C-alpha cells in the first residue's frame, strides 16, 4: 500500500510483499516452464553450440539494428528550411517515424502522411496525394514539401513524378511550388538508403542550372547525423579555413530548439542554397557509406570535386582537416591545431584505461568504422565490429580499419548480422565493453558487458545527442564517455567493503 | 470563467480552426469536432462528433495503423510467444519496447516481449512472396527458443498486397513445430487507424486460441479475467491485487504479462472484467455469445471510479464478495483521502486538455476530478461512436471534443482554450512543453506508473502535481526580458 508521504513508483512498489503474493497467485495460471528447465536453456543460449545454431539462421532477423528507408528521407526533409516531410502511404508509418525521432531527440518531429487505406491499395494513391499536398500546404504553410514513399506505395507501384505533376496541373498546388520526391522502398537497404535517395533526388530535381564555373564554395553533407553538435562542428572546421561552406541538408537546429515558443520548422538549408548546390566547387560527405548516390550525382552530373571523410576519431578528423587545407589553400589555423593537440593530450592522459581492453562495437556503417578507428587509436582492441545494415564494400573497409590494430588477428567483422548474433558472440568470445545504441542495454543485462551508449537511437539517456562525436572536439566527447564509463565500471567492481575496496581509488 | 463563457470560447475556437482548411477537408473535419455538454441528451455521441472515419490526407494525424493495434497492443504483450513482424524491417524496429508492457520472465529464454523478430523483407521477397521465408523463420524460432509456447505472425503492409497466404503457412507450420502459429492479417493499410488491428487481433484469438485447451486450473465461483489491461508500467498488477483482495480469483490477464495459457483459459472465467473497452470488446462479446460469460466494464483510474467499480464488480457476486469489497474500500479510503488532502489543494481548478487512444480520454476524467481538476478538452485517436457516447456520461462541463485530432488542431485549441496541463502522447509532448505547458504522456505514464488502482492513483496524483507545480515552467522568462 502506498504511503502518501512517500509515494513509490515501479520497482519499489512491486517489491512490496503484497505484490509478491499477487505474482505467486498469477503463476498458478501461467503454465510457464519449470525453473530448472529455464535455467538449463538460459545456460544453453550462452554456449558455442547455440552460437553456431544462431549463425545458421537464414530467415528470421532478431533484434535488428536498422530501420526502414522513409525514416532517413524524413531526416533529409527536415534539414531543408521550412520544409515538410510528406510520406506517401498509410499514416501508421509516419506515427512511427515521428515517435522514433522524438524519443531520441526529445523534440517534436513534424511529418505528414496522406493516410492511404484499402481503397488506395486498389486504385492507387493519387487522390490521397492531391488532397494531401493541398491540405499540407494550407495548414502548415511550408515553403517546400519533400515526398517519400512507404513500402505500401512502392508495392502498388505509385508513380510519384506523375502524381506530383498531376496535383499541380489540376490546381491543388501552384505550378511553381517546390515539391521534391524520392522513392524509398523499405524493403531495400535501410534508413540510410532512404537518406541518400531523398538527398540525391532533391539535388537532381532542384539543381536545374548547372554551370561550368564553380563557386569557391564547399558543400558539406553530414549524413544521418544524430549527434547534432557535430553539424556545427563540421561547419566551423571549414569556416576556420575561411571556406564558404554550406551544410546540405542541415537538420541540426530542427531537433535542438529552445523553450518558450513552438515553431514547427527551425533552421535548415535555404531552398535557394540547394538550388545552387551544384555550382559549388566541391562536396564533402561525412558518411560515405550513407551517401553513394549523392556523391555519384555530384561527381558525374554536377562535375564537382568529391571527398569522402569520416571524421570520427583522430585520423578521420585529420583526413578531413587535410582536405580542408588543400581545398582552401590555407595553412591549418591555430584554433584547429590547438583542438587537435588538446584531443591528443587527452588521449595520452586516458589511454591506460582503454589499452588492451576488448570492445564490441555495433551500429550504422560509417559510425561503426569511425568508432572502431578511434578505439584502436586509443590502444583498445575491437574484437567484434558489427553492422546490420552493411552496404557492399563495408566488410572490406571494416577489415582495413581493424588491420591497423596489433590485435587484428582476434578482431572480427560481422556484416549483416543482428544483435541476437552479437549476444551469442558476447558469450562465446567475450569483450570488456560494448559500444552501441540503447538496444544494447539488454545485451548488457544478459551478458554483463558494460554498455557505452553511443549511436542511434539513444532512448534511455538524456541529451547525449546535443554533443558532437566528429572532429577533434567530438573526439573529446567520445573519449569522455568511453573512459568515464570504464572508470565507473572499475569503481563499481571495487567497492565491496573489506574485499575489493582497497582498489577503490580516489585518484585515477 | 463561467461555464457559458467557456462554452462560447470553445465554439469560436472550433470555428476559427476549421477556417484554415481547404474546402473539402473543412467539411470533413467539421464532422469530427464539437463541444460536448453533459446535459445535452440529444447528443448521441459526445459533442455530436463522428468517428472511425478516414483521416484527412496531408495532416499530421496522431493515429497509428492496424499493425500497431494488433502487434503493439493486443498480441505483443503476450509474453511466452514470439510475435513475428512479417514484412520489411521498419515497423518492427519502431514498435519495439515503446509501450512498457511489464512482464516477469527470462527474456530470450521463456519470454520475448521486449525483443524484435522480423522476416526483414528484401526486394526478392516482394517479388517472389515471403511464405517460404516465413516457414523457415518459424522453424528457426522454434529451434533457437525451445521454450516458446507459440508464434503469431503480424502482417505488415506488403503481405496483403502481394497476396501471401499466411493462413496456409500458419497451418502448415503449426503442424511442423507442433505449437500454435497464429496468422494475424493486420496490414497497416487496413482500416482507418489502429482500431481495426485490435478487432483483427481479437478475431485471431477467437479463431486460433479458443480452439485449443489450456491447463487444468479447476473452477471456483469467483473466477474472473482481466480483459484489456496491457500492464503499462504494471497497471494490471496494481488492479489485480484489489480483485484478489476482494476474494476473486483472476484466472487470466489479457494481455499485459499474459501467457498463452491464460488466453486459452479465458473462456473458463465466470465474469470478464473489461478495462479497455475499445481494444477488447470484440472478444468479450464473443465469449458472451459462445461461452455465456457476462462481461462488465470497469474503471480503475482515481478513487471515486475505483470505489464505484469495485462495488459494481462485487454486485455480480455473493454477499461475501460484496462485504469484502467494502472492506477493501475501507482499508484504502484513508490512504486515498490522505493523497487527496495532500494534492488537491495544489491542483484544484487546474484545467486539463486530454488526447489519447482507447479508453483514457474518458476513463481518466474521474481521476482528475477527484483532484479538483477540470477537463476542458478531450478526444480519441481511434474511437468509435460507442466510445463517444460513453464519454458523454463522464464529462462534467462543456468540453471540446476532437476526434482524430491532428497536430495543427491540438496546437490551435490549446492556444485558444488555454489548459494548465496537456495529457497526450510522446509525439505531442515536446510541442506543448516548448509552449511552456506542463505535459504528461498518457500512453506510457511518462515512464512512471502504474496509474491503475489505489496504488496507481497515488502515483498519478504525485505526477500531476510534479508536472503542474514544477519550477521549470517558470524559467522561460529571462531576466533581460521586458516585464
Ligand atoms: S516497413 Fe513499411 S509499413 Fe513499416 S514503417 Fe517502414 S514503410 Fe511503414
């Protein structure tokens, strides 16, 4: 029973003895397996035999670490100024996209759908599209609408180009109203494929006048960047060289607005800038495995110089800075030199806690590579590097990163595997630390391996997304999170009084 | 503000909001917005609104899909089964672990609720069909999780569109693994909201669960089942404890923390106690027709409704149970009074705007009113007319009613009718908080809870006080802002 002076929630309530009684009563009706049997099977799931069986799986994916295309398309759309993401399909998907981003960023996520139902499945979604575009513009007054599709629209084969044209010629939208669109079937690739599709299509559709004379300008593509501080950091790095830089698309502000007033759209790349994007001299992507189509268009169609960066960790940041140096023709500014020196200094202060520690890292392709590179730079060992949505070429790239490590022979690459595979690996070839998103918390519980939360989504910790994980400053954040989790773990393992607490050191 | 002026503000807000829509959408939305009055018997549904109709295209509806209704609500919480999200990877990923359906078990060994299982459709599955893959997936699940009691197949959009026959596959695999494989055709494009998913899921229980027998649990005159409690944050436990205290035997809990055996034993109950009417009235009606089990609705939000419900439930039984109900009430009443003494003075007169799903837009009204708070707007994402007619009996004053409200309407209403707190879902939360308004998530209890029962009400009261009286809402004004 509650004590009004000290009301308890959740666990503390259910640990009270009367609940024990209720749980026991319920057991009589559950017909759950015998305790002994459960223990036996639980042990078995930790075995090598189970691991082998688990890796034989062909059909079922268990605890995946990826999402579907339109999610990425929504992120792109929210990176354009005053632009409404519009998903052609049933509204259930959109409820999911909004919820998913909102849970991660703790910020509202605008996005509409045209609510297709059975009749659209039979007759196509053209009517939904016409009405939908009109309603969307009237209600939310965006300057542009960015349309992507769901699996439903793709299976029935709706033709976006014709639909958008139709909506305009029939007067549902002004002829000159900007609507960009991309097909984003959810049964191909992952949320990253959707990001690339929406971005490359937008550039294709908006960049109408491609001139040969390129401006001394650099386009920065952050990719599916969920650490919003990173977008500013990338821009600042370029600007420190005096480079005229435009981030395309820039969703950094959309999910990082202040209190006091709700404005549906915040920040974002101005539409005029996107139209002229093709005439910048060069483009640099911070997530090459996320943006292959975008790069191809820039290279082949816009004839731009392209550079593939992955500025997570020291060498990745160095490569970006060297590119910026070359691009600008200027020396590396003092501020950047100072930031690099600070990161290196910090790495030298902290390395001893990371050295020789074994890590399992999982996440999106570029993220996983960058994190692995950084851990290796610190002297850590990457025992498992796993990417569920690994595109072609990722496994080789991952191998190349791991080969830089003295522990390369015991470092393994897992392309296309899910988190249930990883669970087996954590039992059969254990590691000291796990790096990944919130879904790793169940792995932490089951295997006892401490989880360092870096990645997307992070639902169960607050505000991490406000920081950066790219560049030298971002490197400091990574270092901070990794080393301090290691120290927390050591503390928790050494605090037992009269047993281990002689190692419970005050100074570390 | 007198009731008349409130009503006129509400009506004019409604008119203004409609003006912004293009003609066709305006006509449509006008049918779904209204002002409900408790005295107005002529209103068939609260506020005279229509419901369960297609969403206007191009708006930010807060609705979900049939898959969400079936997998997320009805089937997903059944803990000793694996629920396969059959189709592309997305739906499964987004619906993972968001609903806080608490359960007790060894996840990945004998229980599976917080895990994700998907056939992760690729292009070739769309082209050639996914039946074979599904069969293989079910075999793999049975091998890797030998203690699994059964499997349900939750269809995503493409399944119905490409014409896969999951019924046949389910039949075949049931024989193959010698455990029930239950097909649920809850493709997201079916129906207008998650509501149809609940119905489809209920039908699947009827067709595939009731056809097999559960374990022998004997029989007493006091056997009841909790229907339509998903154990969000442990709600069903905080409810169950009261029913047991009053001498009833809860033989099944649907479906939060439920096992397949409990579902199977459902038809053995003497009385079904229905909490979320919307999501589980179908299977309750079926049990009434088929097995002669009566069902009654109850409401365990807030002390007044809980007292009322306990008495109503007890009235279905003998004097012994009725006496017990009085004893239970007598035991908890002082605690509830103490909770009210503590929080009512801090919350009295505060105005609440609600927007939730199945039962809460009406069920929680009493709990707020116990605290002296007033509901000035409410509505459902996916209700039917019977939900709105039930709402008519709950409102105490003129109340804005919005069916399938979208982001634009909610924001606009809020600006006009000026609530002191908004209680809705996560998609809405940060919008209102940015406006400086206290907010509570009424789907997940904002990661607090339980809110059901007497234990839950204490938490509810504490949380509402925390939200409304937190110092954080006072910080918006910077010292340099003009007075
Ligand atoms: S997988 Fe298909 S139905 Fe599911 S969220 Fe993605 S697009 Fe929507």
